[in-house]
C-alpha cells in the first residue's frame, strides 16, 4: 500500500475544487496518522445494528480531514470513509471489505495519471 504521507508527486489537493485552477497560494502539508483503537458503536451500513470499530486512520489534507475506519457488524466487515471540512460539513461513504481491491485498483490507476 502506498504511503499516504508522500505528497512529492503532486503539489495540489486533487479533491479540492480549486485544484483545477492555478494558484500562487502556498500548499499545506498533508499528513497521515493512525488513530488509536477506540472501541465505539456506530450504526452499520443498513442503519440497523451497531458496528464496532476495528481500526481507524486519520488523513489531514489541507483544510479537510479524512477518516478511514474498518468496522464490523453482525453482517460482516466494512469500511467507512468520512470527510470533514473545516466548516464542519461531513460526508460519509461505506463499502464492504470485499470491494477494497476495486478501490485500490482505481486509486492506483488515478495515481499513474498525476
């Protein structure tokens, strides 16, 4: 798996709406850090039973913070990817662990394009 802290290949945040415009503003450093395991309950992807957190990683990227959580419910393991902007807006997607290779392939393909 690629080191998420290595941003030498690009100087822009590809998810930033302003990344498609040239800017002379200094770029903020992005960082990756695993969060300590903190067992806590959360609703699983079907909104029903509670899921326990198995592992969590926080990624600081400019004015955004991303959280990637591995969780497990009665239906199995799944990933929860959340973005929290400095304005407090939070967006979350969830996908089953079986789909991780598809996401990894897509990210690896996108990395070859930058």
